[in-house]
C-alpha cells in the first residue's frame, strides 16, 4: 500500500513537473511554410520561398496516402502508433551498444523525436538528447499521431534548401506526394540520412542501390506483397532536381498578400495556358502598332469561379512592365458601364429598348459631352444608343436616374475606387470619368449572365457561396433586354475583317475606349463564361489605333472560339416579368389616338411608363396656315385645326443647323394680347454662374446662344441692362465683356425674358 502511494505521488509529481516545464519552456512549433498556389485539381502551379530561403511546402493530412504513411513508418519508426513519443526499449538498446562499442553505432530517435530535433536543431550530445525527449513528450501532449507524422513529413530535410516530402516530390518528381509510387517514396526516405552523399540527379545509382536494399528488407518483413516489391525494384530512377512551377504569377502574387500556407485557386490550368498563349501571340502582333500589353479574366458563370487570370502578355518582360498586374490596375473604363446604366433605367421605369432619346448638343452646368465620332444623331432609341455606344444619351440617362443610385449599385458590385471617389464623381463617370479594374468589370458583366444577381468572383476554393447569396442588381426583365441588345452582331463595334465567327458561340459583348485612347476594353459573356479583355500600355501611352472594337474584341472572339468552340448552349430566355407591347415608333411610348406608326417593344408591366404618346398636338391656325391661335385669341370662325409634331427647342436647333426641313407651327397671332409667362429663352452660352478667363494679349469674344420655342423667330440681347444686339433665333452673336460680374439678358419676340450672371477676369496668358 505504501509503495502504491509513493508510485501515485511520483506519477502526479512527474505530471505536474511536466506541465510546469511545458508552460515555462513552450514548444517552438511555429513553422513558416512556403506559400503554395494550387489549381482547381489541387496541383501546385506556383510557390514562394520562405524568408529563410527554403522550399518548405506544407503537406496536408489528406495528401499523406496510406502507401506513404506505411512506408515511412516501417522504415523510420514501426512502433510509432504505440509509444508515447519515446521508445524506451530502443533507447536502452542503443545506449548499451554505444557503451560497449565505445562509439555511437545505433540511434533510437522516434519520428516524434526527429520532429523535435527539426523544430529545435542542437548539437548531438546526451544532454540535448534529454531535451529532445522532453520536446517529444510535449509534441505527443499537444498533437495526435497523424498530426505528428504530418509535421515529420513537412520538416524532414532532403538536401540543399529542400525540406518536407511535398517539396521533394514537386522538385524531384513533379507530382504531389499522394501520387508517389512505392519506389519513389522509398528513394526519398533514404536521402535525409545521407543528404550530402545521396543527391538526387547526381548519385542516382547509389540511391537505387540503397532503395533496393530497403525494398528487400520490406519483402523479408512481408510489409508489401511480392508483386509490389518486384514492381518497385524494376522501376528506374531518372529524377533530377527541377524547378518549382511559376504559373499564374500575377494571381499568385495577388493571393499571397492575403496570407496562408496553401492557397487553393479555381484556375483551370488547361484553359489558363491556352489563354496565355493566345494573349502572348496576339500581343506580339499588336506591338507593330505600339500596343504592348493585354490582360484577361475569365469567370465560370455557373460556379462564379475565376478559371483564368492573365495579368500581362509576358510576366518576364521587363521592358514593357510585364510584372504589372493589368487585371487589377485601376484604369478608365470608357463606355463599359453603359449597359448597367440602361438596365437600371429600365428597372426605374425611365426607359425601354424602343424609348426615344435626343442625341443633340447639350450642356449640363458647363459639362458638354460629345460622341465618339463628334457627330449627333437627333432622335435615337435606347437600344440604338447602346448598340452604337452614344455618349450624350448615356449622360442624359445618368441625369434621369441620378448619380448616387448608380454609384450605389457599382459599390454593391465591389467597385472600390468608385466608392472612394463617389463624392467627387460627376456625370462624366458614365463615359469613363472614374477608376475601375478588369476584375471589377468582369464581375459586373457576370451579373447579366446570372439573371441580374451579383456574386463576387471566387478566386479561391475556400470562398464559399450558396444559392441565393447574390445581391440583386437588376431585374431578370431588364437583364434580358440588355442581353438581347448586346448580342446583336450588326453593330459598329463589330471588329473589322473578323471572319472566324462560324463556330463561335453566341455571345453578348460591349466595348469601351478610354479618353486619349489609353485603354481598350471588350467584355463578353454567354450562359457559360464571362470574359473580360483589356489592351493598352502600362505606361498609359495613348495610341491612335487603340479601340475596344478593333483591338480588344478580336482577342475576345479568339478566346471564346477556344474555350467554347461550336457550343450549342441555349441562349437566355425571356423571363416572366418581361412582356411585349406595341409602342409609337417616334417616342417609344404606348401609342395615342393619332400615332401613325407602331413597333413592338419589351416592357415590364406595372414598372415601365404607361403614359400615352403625346407627340402630336392639335393647333388652331388661320385658313392660309400663316398664323396660329391660342384659346385666348382663337376667332369664332375662319380658322381650321391641324396636328403638328412636338419638336423640342434643342431638336429645332439641331434641324436648323443641318438645314433639315420639318413642319413648323406658324407664328402666334401678333394681335393676341395674352401675356406670355412660360417658355422663355434658355441661354446655353455663356453658362450661368461660370467664371471666364480672357487673355489680355489675345482677347477672344464670348458667344451668345439660346434655345427658344418653335413660335419664336427673333431674340434681343442685353449686356448689363444695356441693349446690345438683336437677330434671328439661330444666328450666333459674339461680344467682348468687361472685367468683373456681367449680367446677360435674352428676350424673345413674345416678351419673355431670361437673365444669367457670369464673372470675367483678364489674365496674362
């Protein structure tokens, strides 16, 4: 009984002592691993050295195959699963041999003790051996056996700067450790014992001899079958040290910043390599035009996985900045945001595809947008404006929708720079006056392929997403209408001389060219993929030939021809919330009683406007059609009524400047005594509240211009309440202002007046 108590006290004291020492001397188990990047199949496609310049790649538990586990344990520590980290019998046997032979002839290190030695390398002394055994107990206390085996396989040295079975497997055999054969595992297992004399690629004959010796020992101990041993003995060893794969370098560097030992991407390597070759070959052709780079992002629309990521034409090109990541670089997006704007306008009930907009000269508080070709088109439909990427209708659309709702939707689609700059952005953002990346734009266009839902692109496999997690950006109806418009091929942005479309899948796409021709975009999608293309120069050098249609889109078509060749994938179908109706061809509104021509148009019931077309108005005119009457001056007889098309002042100016004949409403009855209060002149130049700087040496006059109603024929100009000049409505007048505040007044021939103020400064220029 007394001995039992003593034994119990001894055990309790030993445990307390161990726990105290474990607390005072914590296990140094913080290991820095090489960051490795894997593709969608788990194959290593990129890796980075540790800070101490080691290839130390982490082997996950599931990569430790039964064959690898069995071979290593049989060779290194067959009692691994039964001892507590220290094999007392092996230590006693080794100690006895070393004493009687007066030299170290046998070791007794278990796998756990080898891990302890790798974590805390020390010289080989008996005292350090005791420390090693204590560390082994600490390891067994903290980790289970499988985790200890994993640590061993991650830390075992293989010569040079290679540590861990995964690093050795990748560098010597170009495969993951769970794909190693018995012969390969055995060959690797003997190198740590003699790393200087058994170098893979230099001493393969010695390695084979030592490997076969161990295989024969395994056969003698009946660890493996005779056939397994025979196959392993006959397997040649041709391995030599290779290099770690350095694929997808731009994405690898991007993901490395997020941290982690093993980053599992969704890259489909076959598609990635094909796309890289297409980009490299195409970029070589573009260098003849002094266009030197391109970037591509491809998203699988069903999984939202980023399956291809090309940051530049050539990562190793130091002359043209190949290491710059063009996919994440902030650039001007050109016209690529227009489809989202028009989709939001449809959802807001502001537009439908056949809605008519005026494409004429306009000025928004000093901002006067122009179309790409510097021309105006008069009346255009929304779908025509989007197909032809007209700028003025897009700016008008943004003004109608509101800048803030549009920016909010872009923020929901993870446009980071636009969120930062939202307070200083204006109407020009719809024409590319903002910052966006190819990553963001490609993610945005996947919305159109996913029924209006936005889900962030998945770069890694651990970014889980469930059905229904998406953010609703557009309604299915608006999405369908935009898809229908962008999938038409009779468009001006269809690339010139492109004939290889016979087997290309049906796609929808939009192009964009930034101000100064510094960036060319083409982003396309179908049900399977969304592909984003950027082309240009990282130096932001503008190139006259650079455009989304002729430079970026051919590459887009080449990629779709490669990744989805001759696909018969079904196109997007019309959703339930989208219907068809007849509308007036002149306004896009439901036809009124006197609309002569109608066309079919998509619309959203209870959302799209139900206002009837009022494009015609009935006017009382004299029998000779020389004058018109209002209700106040309309005579009792001797007049007739006639329908006239409503023409806004801006369209009247458009017609007059181009000498386009249209039916005008006759001048109002000059004898009418009605006081005209509404419809006064709108002064378009100068701009109200603006400040003008005029050179003292070369002063230039300011232009006077205005828009008036179609019943006005003459206007009168006043400067600082002094009459200046009169003239026909569309005659341009000029004047030289005085310095300081200037009041400008315009009065039409109906007595209606409009005043504005400007400030003038004369400067030395």
